[in-house]
């Protein structure tokens, strides 16, 4: 049955349109008990394509900054805070050492 | 509260006995897909939580593009999987019943028609053709080979410079009009040839570029119901036309075989 032209389930835009226009709009209608109409296939298709396209495109050009951007990713935010805390701790230690040395020096002054 | 029943499609029981149902997860990603035997027909279904998938909740969900994307593809993939093994009457996305009894009543009501339809589609395949064009190339072609335009050009050449300017602008408009006509005429000719091979065919909506996401313009969209015996011929015609016309900016996109989404009709 498969001959290389089968409908694919990839995110390619053309196949996306094929699947959406068929699945959302066609198929046998025998009234179910839960009624739901897809409001606007065209509008939703555009939205879906934009979501797919933006993710694909971004990955394609190596733009995955949102995965590590603290404003967009809480995990990354946590990591960043941890790093900052450690940096702070190290700086404080250095400062204390320096202050200690200075105190030593001043006490040795005549 | 009783679970809701999501219906994917109807298959013949005798076919299901030959091939056990593939193992699939349901629409919610948790429940299992199974089949309910109704005499000679089997309904392929999954169960859904009545609160989460009630009418109001479902309407909210279907307006969420992300959810819709994922679930529409789930429906499609489940049907493709089933279609590998059985002739199937594919249901529209989100056909849901409040319980087994309600589904049983509906199937009983349509049973005769469904049996006939399954017989009818068993030896047929559905294929979708989309024709795209590079609008510039088609326009160029029209500008250099169209008779009406050639005649107009000759007429303009013999005019005074002032008139020529005005007439050239009119000529541009004429070229645009003829290009539009050509898009339609070209596609209709191809469609006619393919429709002649088909048991049934339907011309579908042409989508704009913001839907297709392509740089080429969609100029034709149609679907064909084919006897399996002619599918090879059908494919080779499309391939031949593609080879012949791609230089002139025409691109054919054929997908299939699809479950009979377009031609299986119950009522």
C-alpha cells in the first residue's frame, strides 16, 4: 500500500495542510452526543503552521536560546540563580580575605 | 459518571478477526484504543473522561491551536494505522458519544449503509492532488505565448508614443487577467484527465500562502477516488505531467492513499 507518496505525518507544511483540511473538515459525520465544531479551519491552520514553522525554523538556524533564557524557562532561571549565589559566595570570601590582609598590614604599620 | 466514547472509525468484523487491532493509545494519551463488536461491524474507539472532554471543555481545547495540532495528528495517525490493515469508514475528528448504548443505537441506525460502504471502498483508494505554481514564471509564459496578448502588442507598436504608454499599462492588466485564466485552465485540463480515470472526484478549496506556508501559489486542490487497479496509471500520469511542466513553474503534489475521508458518506 505504501509507495513513497503516502501521506506523511511530518511537520512539512504541505502535509500539515493536507492533514488539517482532511481531518478537521472531512470524514464521516454521524452526529455524536458531544457536539463540537472546529470554529475556523483556515485560521487555526494558520496558527498551527506558524507554531510549527517558528519552532522548525528556529531550530534550523540554531536559535534555541529560549531553552536557556531565564525569562522563558524556569529551569534555566533556577540554574542562573544558583550560579549567582555561588559567585556571590566566592566574591564574599575573597573580600573577607582581602579585608583580613589589610587589617594585618595596618596592624603591622608603625 | 460514565466514560465518553471517542469513535475513530468503523471496520468490518471479519477483517478484524484476520488481523488483531494494533496497539494504540487513545486521544488523551492514556486510555487504550479498542474495538466494540456490533454484529458484523466493529467500532474502533477509546474512552475519555466526561469532565475533561465535555462539550464546554472540548470547545476550549479545540480553540487551542497547539492542542488541536497534536490531537488532529493523533486522529490522523490512528486512522492511518488502522487503514494499513482494514477498509475503514473514517469519522470526522472529535466524534464523541456519551456512552456505549448511544453509540450502539447510532450504528444500528446506519448499519445497512455502512456495510455497503465498506464493501464499496474496500478496493478503492483516495488521493489528493495539489497544483502549485511559480506565479512569475506562469506570467512570463502567458506574456510571451498568449494570442490575445500578441495581437495587442502588435496593435500598440503602431501607435503614437503617448497612446503607447497608456495602452502598455492596459496590456499589463490584460496579462494579469490572462495569467489568472491560465492557472485555472491549466489545472482544469489536468483535473479532467485524472477525473476520467476516477470513480469519483471533488474540487477542494484553494488555500492562501499563509495557510500553506509555501512561496509558490496554490492554484488547484482536488481529491480522487480510484479503483486500486488504476492507481499505477494515475500516478504515472501525474509524474509525467510533473516532468513535463516543472520547467514552466508548475508543481504537482500528490498524497495518498488516504482513508476515504471525502467519499465515504453515511447520510
